[in-house]
C-alpha cells in the first residue's frame, strides 16, 4: 500500500500524504528552524483578510484536558502587505503555498482572489468560510448556503488556479455545502476546522468563561471523532478531493481519515506541540501503509467513499 501523488484541478500537486493546516505553521519562519518543508505536501498560511488585523490582545490560547482552546482573532498583515512583504519570504522556504483567505462580502472575496491570481507564488487558495462569516449564517441554513455560494462564486471568477474550500466544522450543513461549492467551481474540500467551544477558568471561587460569551475554537485530539465524521460525510457528498484534518496526532489517526474518505490529511495542533514528529510523519505513515493489504491509498479511501448516484 502506498500514497500516490494527488493532482488537484488548477495546478496544486500534493506529493506527500500530509499537509500543514492553516494557522499552525506561522508565516514560514518555522520552516527553516523546526519543520522541513519537504516533510509536508503543502504549506497553508494563516487566514488573510483584505485589511490588516492585530488579532486578540492578551493571551490567545488555553490548554484543556484533550485539546487546545484558542482565540487568535486572525492576526494578519492584510492582503497587499502579505503579497509584497510576506509571500516573497515564504516562497524562499517552500514551493507549494496555499494561501488561506476570508472575506465577509462577495466584493471582499473577489478582491482577495484578484490580488492572489496575479502572484504565481500562490499555488492555490483556501477559502476559510468561517473566518468572517456573518453571525446569521451560523444559525440560519439558507443564509449559510447563500454566503458560501457567493464566496466561492466570487473567488472562482477572480482566481484561476486551485481553489480549496474549508468548510465550517458543523456536520449538519456539510453535505449541502459540498454540493453548493462544487457547483460554484471549487477544486477541493477541506474539512476539520476547529469547533466553537468554551472553558470555565476558576480563580479561587471566582469563575470566568475563557474567551468570553462568543467562546473560542477547539482543536487537537478531542475533536478527532467529530471531524472524522465530517470527513466521511464530505467524501460521500462530492467527487472533489478531500483534505481532512482535526486531532491528527499519530500515523494511525491519519489512516483512520483515509478510511473515512480523505485523499490527504492536515496536521494542525501537532505542528505546535511536537514539530519534530511532523518531520517524520509522512515516512511514519508510509511505514504504516506497508502493513495494510492493497495497491494504494486510493483503494483505502474507497472503503469510506461509497459510490455516488448520478
Ligand atoms: C493556534 C491556531 C491557529 C489557527 N489559525 C487558523 C487560521 O488562521 N485559519 C484557519 O482556517 N484555521 C486555523 N486554525 C485551525 C486549523 O487549521 C485546524 O483546522 C484545526 O486546528 C483542527 O486541526 P487540529 O486538531 O489538527 O489542530 C488554527 C488552529 C490553531 C490551533
């Protein structure tokens, strides 16, 4: 059993079974010091918005028993600054650069797509649908579907290379969203965004909710069963390639995702807690695959990917 290179429409070719997840590898500085660029099939940047954001002031992360709660506020230099000052440095460290972006309106999505279409160092674009999603889209299905359709439609009109769509982490809308974004011209689906969550912190007898009423985002081992189900639903709902993540800490976790239907998996929290393990991860997966009967990973994916009607 082996991993075959995945070629995504629009030019992104992934030649390792794992990639780095958005926001977990910084702006490339870790690539020279801690993680070898060749250990990962692609590098996904933190999410970039039209305007620069300073992000959350004060502490941004809190460890919980089986995962990491965070609220970064998406700090980023803004698209123009990113293209002029960050992308050239990143391009010296790695070649397969996937730029994560988030807009709030069709116009914003369109200007992010246009800005990146002109710079060939951006091999692909990943739309983080949750990043600046209007509040009503998190509670109203019709609004969510309309928002996703507009985002992907605007990006497709302005960006000509590989377009990856990172879905919100809820299961309820996964199948419908897969169909809508495929229809609007997406080239791949990304599952396993962090889950909205909260933690109560006690200082003596004084409780406080960590990261306030809106909560934070949860990632790491605790989210794996939830994210695995999302990968499985996505794989059954679309023929597009699936890049899946959420709580992958060991090669066995990765294998579970391939069985659920993922073509490639992404490493997030593992990059933060144990960069050394990221360096050997693809080799460790390859070794584990040798113990599995069959011709290739695509055969394994088909176990979790039932034939679709139509
Ligand atoms: C500190 C931190 C920052 C993150 N920043 C982003 C981001 O900017 N954009 C995004 O789409 N996801 C972001 N994520 C979510 C990850 O890309 C990933 O979807 C999530 O952490 C689940 O994977 P994991 O359990 O392997 O960490 C971030 C996660 C962490 C832990």
